[in-house]
C-alpha cells in the first residue's frame, strides 16, 4: 500500500495595500472630527447638571422633530435606563460634551436623570446562622 500523495500548498497572492491618504502640502494633519464639540453641545450659558458617570438617563418621550441628531440619538438610546458613561461610549462623545447635551435635554424635560440603582447589602452572616438554627429546632 502506498501512502497518499499530498499536494503542496502555494502561497496566496495578497492584494496590494491601499494607498495612504494624501497629506496636506504644509505638513499639518487633517482634523479627525470636523465638528467642534460646542456645535454638538450648543449650550450658550454653559450650565451643567450634576451628573456622574453612573447617573442613569431615561427618555420621557420620543425625539421631537426639532431635536439635533445627537439629542435624537440620546432619546432613542434611553428608552431603557443607560448611564452617562454608556451614552458617551455609544455616541463617541467625551463626558464633558455629554453632560452639556444631557443638561439641555433635562431642562426641556425630555429625559430624566436618576441615581444609580444601589444593590442592597448582603445580610449579616450571624443573622443568617441564627435563622438557620431556629428553623432546624422546629
């Protein structure tokens, strides 16, 4: 019996890499995000609500037609409670811009800010043992 003959694999030809993006003539790097954060935030007075990274935001209504794209995105995402950190990550905006954006939504009563849900502390072990011993005596 003769062993099976195996074919040798030939390396595949990789496609050529894409050309690098053109660089400006003066050597400056093009801006990554053409929108400035103050255009997204749009707040003139600069007031902010007291928000933490873990503050939960819940939408009270659907986005109105006059809402900016960022405000509409926040309202669509917040049908279930989301933290400010999650919103910041989903929308790829810094925390400072998110606080201004959420402050505007709070003042127009489109969203509600809630304190984070705190897990209840585990009962004391001695209390659980006392209950267990009491049940065993019955």
